[in-house]
C-alpha cells in the first residue's frame, strides 16, 4: 500500500511540474534544429557499383563452384584495396584537378563487396554533390587500368553509374531533433528530481507521519 501511495505522489509531482519537462524538451529540440539546419554542413553521397572479370589461363572466371566463389570474393577484397591505393586516388585527384590530398580523398571513399558476389560498391561522400558524383565515376576509369596492370584483370565493367545525389545523407535533421527531444525529457526529469530532493518543506499530512514518526490526529482545512 505504501508503495502505491509513493508512486501516486511521484505521479502528482511530475504532473504538477510537467512544464519543466516540456520546456526542457522544446529547448533541446530547438537548439538541435538550429544546429542541424544552420551550423552543420550537409554531406552528400554518390554510389557506383562495378564488377571485375579475371582470367585464369584463357578463361574468364565464373562462379561455378564454392572454390570459384571464394576466389572471386577474395579478388573483390583485393580490388577494393587497389581502389583506395595512393596510385589510383592520386590519378583521380590529377584528372579532376581536385584541391585536396590523398588522405583527404581517401577519407571520403568507402569500398564494400556485395555478399556472395564479385560486385564491388564504391561510395563517395562530399560537401559538394557534383564532386561526389564526379569522383565516384572517375574511380572506375582509373582503377580499370591499375587492375589490369597489377592483378591481371580481364576488365572492369560499371554496373551502376553514380548519379548526382539530391538529398544529403548527413546530418539527419529529424533524428537529431528527436534524440535532442528525448534528452530534453531526461534533463527535465533530472531537474524535477533535484528540486524535490532539495525541498525539505512539509507539504502533506503524510509528510508529518513520515518525517516525525508521529500519528496524525486531524487536519485543519484551509479556509475557503
């Protein structure tokens, strides 16, 4: 019974000071929205996918057995490392006349392989949407020459050419505002807890019994 009364008291406290929670959530959400819309630089991502053919003797590899599949997948991983090599990216920088270093460009590029295939996906992130697409489309051109020279590849075929992205992938404004709102609620609850913890005033008849350990004989009603 005592636990039920305590929970009810907590509920009334939260209800009475609900404005603190709402205000905290709105303030945090507003700050997050302002930062997301006006302070953070949008990041755009362009994607391209390609496939590399490999000759063994006079025959292009085909995925006919498990060993063949494992072989081409390992090749795809190798090609992914070649794509991000200094030789390839330096040529991309030179061909597109980019004003950035190898390290800066490498940090914008991610390479992954599609499971159970020999398909390689290349993603490029940039603050300029046009540059992201240009870089993504230039990489296969430069990479094709290096793949043939280094790994004796038979050729590189582009499956999907990169398109100029329309919407940024970062920042996620809605998610940022939502997370900030939840954080604001937690901050509001913490503020209410601190206020109640520091408030030693006796507010209800039950507080007398709880604090002084004396039985309550009666209550004088407030004058209307």
